[in-house]
C-alpha cells in the first residue's frame, strides 16, 4: 500500500493503518530497534510503542516521508529504553558510536532544546555536502548503529577503509561546525 493511503487511514482513525504500516515497515522498524537494544522482546515492545506514538501523532502531523517519520519515533523510543537499561554500563556498539561523536553531544535540558534543533539543521546541511557513499556510511554508523564490518560488507569497501572514512568525516563535521561558530 502506498504511504499516502496509510496516512489517510491514520487520519480516518482506522486501525488498518497500523496493520499496513507494520506490513510495509515493520521489519525495518524491528531491525533498527534490535540493533539499538540487542534484545528481541524489548525491540518488539519499542516498535509497538512507536506505532502508538505514530497513531497519536497522525493527525495532526502529516509526514512527508512516512518511513523516516516512523523510524525516528522507533529510534527515539529505543534509545530511551537503551539508556534506561544501561545507565551504569558502557562499551556497547551504541555507546562506542555515540562516543565517536561526543564533541556534538549535549545534555537533555530545556535550555538545549533550541540549540539541538539548530544543530540538527546544521547536521542535515553538513550531510548534504558529503558524497552519496560517505553520507550512507555516516548514517549507517550513527543513525542505524551498524558496525564498521557490517557497513564494509554492504558498501563493498574494507573495514579499514570505513574506519578511515568515518574518522575523516568526523573531522570534516567538527571543522564545519567550528566554522559556523558552534561551541563544541
């Protein structure tokens, strides 16, 4: 079913919209949540919570890209669950990926909300400066939390090449943000 029809089902408050959403994007949602949590039951629960979040958000929201809209909800819920479960633990793949970008991390406070939105806009603009392959590598690592070995297998490069590219992309990002006077 086309995304516009699924959105129309949400606007009509038809539960069929959730079923169609799950049919079309459920596997992708569960894969993302599992990659973050590493636990199938927790991932399934987060995806179900994301469907409820989508139900509550549409209407009034009308997403331009339904998969991005839903995956963002899944990712946020999964990260919240992950943080709650691992508050005192370290060294998972997700923590490693987050630590690689620690120079742009900020605390979750009301004061930082506006700054976070501006930083997100700058990050989008930065990603637009990357070529397609580097952008895919960056997003696979820092959005989908894939390991360097997984990325290498998917894009046809060596794992070493992926780590070098990521190091260079992070350096470019840092320079990009400093040029725009973002305090790091």
